C-alpha cells in the first residue's frame, strides 16, 4: 500500500503534463510590446493592452478588455523606437480570438492568425539568421 502512495505525485505530474497539450504549429517568443486591437461585434471597438508572447501564427494579449471568442480581430503591435531609429515600428496582426484566459489578476486572450505581409517578415528573419552572402 505504501508503494502505491509513493507513486501518486509522479502519476499526478504525468496527468498534468498530458492535459496541457500545445497545439501551436509555430514557435512563440516571450516578448512584451504594447498593442492596440480592433474588432467589430455590431459596433467598432478598440482597446489597448500588451502582448505577453508572440509568433508568426499567433499572439497572446493581456488586457482588461477582451473581445469575445471567435471574433475577427486586428492587432497593431508597437515596437518602441530605439536610438538612432526615428520612430516606432508597427506590425499588424489579423486573426481570430481563440480563447480568453483569466487567472489571479491577469486577464487576456489568444489570437490565431498571421501578420500582414508575413512573407516579407519571414524573409527578413531568415536573411538575418543566415547572414550576409
């Protein structure tokens, strides 16, 4: 009987790990940038927040104002200006809200979609990874 009780924490950990299946098909990166997002649910709406993680296929946004699940959304990701860059860079991400998440004081939502002109972004990232030819 004691042997069975000793294995309970290991079994619980295995169950927890099996329940958290990552369905992402692309990598996400833990980058925090301000965002402005827009959606339509009968009227035009917009709100602000910040991204907690971001990738070519999706973004997680922290905000007290979450759009409903399954609504189409446009997200403007604002990369702040760095010296000597004259102004911030803006990336537009279009997609659909796939889930809303709330835990403790944090509330946010996940968007699956793509960046405008994703091919140009991907080419730029690939060129930097490969380096000059």
